[in-house]
């Protein structure tokens, strides 16, 4: 069944150390050296397979039975194992079809309008804090988390959790990020340490507790409504209503796991992407100026809303290009469920398979001057037409929230840029960490100055 995958020359142990030590450099080195994929032998276990060819990535992602999820264990198992991000097979497919309508059509409009209102409030908060002064400093990542987690809770769960809970959520996510610092452990479950940091346990309990509280309130709210009332289409309402369907079977804690999953997946990558885009804009004032001109023209003095989104075309390209260079989901992880074929190669059973957006989206074989931040590279190319660009993954497990983030990000970025220069140190993006998402090594201190 197919050829053996090529191996990097160093010894297995050395590779394991290099992989854990500087994941991004290691993956970039594999990308530069191997055209299709490489199998990194790891002593005592199945190899680590790094896929470097985008066509093979899409092939693997279209075959979830052969390239299955990496089972959660250790700390990861504390958060929402049955939710949509970690489930598979029949449970996943039942849940994806129940929740699908919460991410389409009118819900995209509702999401964008919620972002519009929230970001307008954020602009007011920053303006009030600046008052008669020149500027304020804020942790940009914290601000973007508070913004996106409130939008996610309002639109998916029917309730805004408020600024204080959103800030608490940011600190829980920081703790979770520390616990999940990337190494081989993250993709080879048998290596996962049994020790779980008590602080992480508290953060996980906090997230699950918040989920339970939100569910209880939503249940009460739905019970109060008469059958003829306008039925809400948010995700949590759809999940609660599906319980009454005789064809739907939920394992224990299913709704809680979905809510916790969406509280995390629904905001984290979006907050990171908004943060990285603004760091790039701070480095490229000429691009920022162009975004500002577009925002003034399209949004002007009105409240940012869905109807503005399609005209924020340049801002859309800026976000698209930022997702290429700083993909919040820096790799997709799978495990070979048997000996399987990928292209002309054999991937052995149990192999951890890494498909890195980080290095494929920066490969000169697929992008001219790949290190350059150039929104205009997308002028005559759509994102869908470039296989080497897959920030939302592909195949049946591709991101369910893609449309939400694309529309919401345009409004959030345009509105912020319209009112402020958000400036960060030039080195702000030098210290990034490979957790399951691409996270900053510390707070991203930013200086926020009103536009004259
Ligand atoms: C810029 C923002 C975002 C990025 C870069 C992103 C990226 C991704 C990627 C790469 C995957 C595939 C993971 C895999 O195959 O293992 C994914 C899946 C998923 N995303 Fe997103 N995402 C974003 C925003 C969102 C939002 C706003 C939501 C919810 C409102 C969301 C919910 C999910 C869920 C539930 C899945 C699992 C889908 C499934 O397996 O059926 N994401 N996302």
C-alpha cells in the first residue's frame, strides 16, 4: 500500500526535542525540505506525519473515517469532549445538522449586527477612558477577547455575559493556553501528562459552570414563551428544542459540552485574528489608512451593520491576508485510524498527522514574496481558489463559524480603525506560542490614540 514517507535525517529523539522546542521553526524546516509530506520517527511510537502539500491536506481532510480526530485525554478531556470540535461519527453528524441553521442566512446578519453594536460600545468605552488625554494603553488581546466572547454568548446562547464575566473568561483562557503549550503531548495522547494543574482545573470548572448557568436560564426563557411566540434561532435554543425530537439522542452533558465548546471556539480564534490583524496594521500605516478611508466612506457616522459588510471589500482582503500570515488555527491535527494511503504514500496506523496552515500558507511555491503582508495579492484571486490557503480547514469538519468571522471581522476592524490608531511594539508578533491555537506569549500592550 504505497511508498514509505521520506524521513528527516536526524535521529528520532533529536527531532522530538526540536519539535517540542521550537515547533514553528521545525515545521518550516520540514516544509522547505519535503514536497509532499515527511514522517518524523519518534522512538517507541507511530511517527509524526507532517503534510506539506496542500492537495494532500485536502484529500486527508475529506476522509474523516481514515484521518480521525486525535482523542482528547489529559487536561483536554476536562473541557467539552462531546462538543462539535472534538466529537466525530454519528454524534458529530447529528449535532452538526441540528446546529447548522444557527450559522446561516439570517443568523449571519444577526451576528454582524451584534458585532456592529458591540464594537460601537467598545469605541465609546475607549473614547471615554481617553477623555481629555492623548491616548490609553490596553492589552489588545484581552480587549478583543472581551468583545468576541460577548458577541458569541449573545448570538449563540441568547445572552450577553457582560464585561466582567468576559474578562474572567479571558483569564480562564490564559490558564488553559498555558496548560496546552504545544509539544508532542498534544498530538500523541499516550504522552499526555497525568498531572493537571489545579489552576487549570479551576478554569475548566469555571467554563463548564458558566455553560450550565446559561443553559438553565435559556431553558426557563423558552419554557415561558408560548408556542406562538417568535421562536429564537440561536444555537442553544435549537439544541434545547431538539431534545423533544424522538430521533435525537443526547449523551449526558451533551448540551453543556456544546455550549462550553462554542463559548471557546466561537470567540478565541476570532479574538486572536482581530488582534494579529491590528498588529499588522500598526506595522503598515499605509494599509491602515486605506482601511480608514474605506470605513469613512462605507460606514461614515452610522452604526456598523450587516448591510455595510459587502462594501468593506478592502478591509475584507486585509483580514484574509492576516489569516494567511497569522492563522489562529495554525495546524489541523488528525490521527491515522488504520494503515491508510495518502497520495502515493502509506501512512501507518496511529500516526499523528499535522497539516500546518502556518508553513503551507507561507510557502514560496504557492505565494509570491510569501513573508510580505500584501492584501492586494487577493485582488484577482478568491480564497476558495487557492488550495494552499485554508485558515478555516476543509472537508466535513471545516469551520462552521467561517461566515460569522469573515463578516464580523470586517465590521470590527473598520470601526476601530475609523476612530483610533492602535499601535503595538514592532516586536509584538515575535513571541507566539503553539498551543492548539496560535497564541501570543504575553499581553499585547497597545497604545490607543484617537484619530484627529
Ligand atoms: C477567524 C476565526 C476562525 C478561525 C480561523 C477558525 C478556524 C477553524 C478551523 C481551522 C477549524 C477546523 C478544525 C479541525 O478540522 O480540526 C474550525 C472548526 C470549527 N470552528 Fe472555527 N474558526 C474561526 C471562527 C469560528 C467561529 C466564530 C465559530 C463559532 C461561532 C467557530 C466554530 C467552530 C466549530 C464548532 C468547529 C468544529 C466544526 C466541526 O468539526 O464540525 N469557529 N475552525
